[in-house]
């Protein structure tokens, strides 16, 4: 495979973001180049273009973002996902407890679906949630849960009753694609994304893992990621462990639709090299891979397709062409660092949460408030 030629311009040090887990300026490895062949079931997707150059003229000086208020307390420990449905309901997944919790548009709790992993000694189940890693909602109010505890996708009805489940090997992230299809990211499959129909049949898979390590199991671990979608059901795959925080864009069929969105910083190069040295070290010791997550959360504006990345308590804003627009440090109203693992972008606000600190509402920093009269 050819190595990816970096097209990323280095951002001036005065605009660079100080992050605890630093990111290298350009990946040393890349996956296969795009193919001109059309898709069929189980075909590998076209590889998107290389990362876009980052335009410094559009980058704002980073600043602090302080949450307006905490939402849905005391939920926080074990937080995995926050989703909203078209009728205004909010769906929160926190594992192993309290499980899936649903609130109506006024903030009143509608129902809770507990997880068996919250009960000591309980065995995995195929008729409920064992340990959920992620969830998403379809147009009819059904919840799809990536249940890593039982290697299933669990389907919960709009009233909170268990509807169905189907097998999915070690699912870690999930996204509703419309037309009865669900995209799933797993720990071990050959491709990054597996698409199922509503009966649990695989319709296609796509996305080639990056070649980061020569050790097969370690390389697959380093390619584990999370899924997000927009209103057009484009698929965004955020790589959680690659030395460069990266989000890859696909259409619903698996074709690349834009450049890789990456963050690079000049002062972070030495830290990134340390991450790569750790990869080499773990290649040699043959033990189970163990790394700290680098890209901790991904959110997508459903209308514009602009991407928001979290690296710990740092929030990075990119346009759909991969240009970094701004960067921020996130804090709770009390001044605590908010290290995000879930980001929900709404027209006039963002809902951002972390484990165990909880869920918070932020004003969108890219939306200017109307001038006072």
C-alpha cells in the first residue's frame, strides 16, 4: 500500500492547542487508495481523499467554553451516549447503571431500561441490554443499542419494551441510516463499518483500517472508532486511538465523500512520537493492547456536516472541508474540566457529556448572539 501524502499545513504555534495527548503532524501510514469499482454487498468502500490543508485564515484564537447548566443530573458515571429524537425526547445511555433512560421534551422521565451488567453475577441476555456501548434512534422512536456485553444489537420499542435483537460481533458504536438500515462499528471485523438491515442481515461493509502496526490484533485495536451521521445519513467514522485525531467521511453506501478531517499541532510532535514508540513497545510484548483514548468524542452538525472533535476537554471545530475553524477548552459552571465523550450538536446549543462528570448544555460558540436592543 502506498503511504498517504500529507496535505496538512502546520498551524502556527501561537494558534496551536495545548493538549494532554498530543497529535503528530501527519500520519506515517495510510490505507489503500480509492478504487473506481462500484459497490456490491461486502465490497470495501472507496477510500476518501487525503486530509485537506487547514486554512489558517479561518482559525479563531482558542478560548474557554463554560457550560450554561447541568442537565439530567445525577446521570454521569458510565455515560456512553446522548441522543435526541424528532419528537423532542432525549435518550441517555449510561452503563452499567442506570442503563437507557428516556426523557420527554419537557424533561420528564418516560422510562428506563436497566442493564443486567448492573446486577452482580448476572449472565449476558438476549432479551434485554447486558452492557450498552452506544445507541441511536430511528424515525419511529425505536432505540438501537450496541450491546458489547452480549455481542448483540438490542432494539427497544418507543414504550420502553424489548422488541428484538440480532447478533453483531463486539459492537462499540451504532448509527441509524434510514431505510431500515443500521451501521455498526465493532472491535474485530475486517472493515470499519458493518451495515445491517432491520432483520439483522449484513447488507454491506466498508472502510479499510489504517496500517499503524504490523501486529494484526494491535492494528485492529488502534482502528476502533465511533460513528456519527448527519441529516443526509452520511457516515462519519472517528478513529479513537490513532495518533492523529481523525474523522473519515462516507456516504451511506460507503463511498468516500470528502477529505479526512484531522487535527495536527506543531508542538505536539514529540508527544505523538511517544505514542508511536508505545505502539512499537506493545507490538513486541505480545500482551493485550492497552492505550488511552485520543479522540474521545465526535459530534456532527446534522445540517451543515461540520465536525466537532473532543480530545479530552479540548473541543475542535472543523468545516466540512476539513479546515479547523476554532478550538476551545470546556469547563462546567463550577470551573471543572469537562472531558467529553459524547457531543450532540443542535441548531442553537450543544449538549456535551463526560464520564463521570455528567451532561451539560453549552451555547454554540460559532453562533453569534443577536445584538441587544
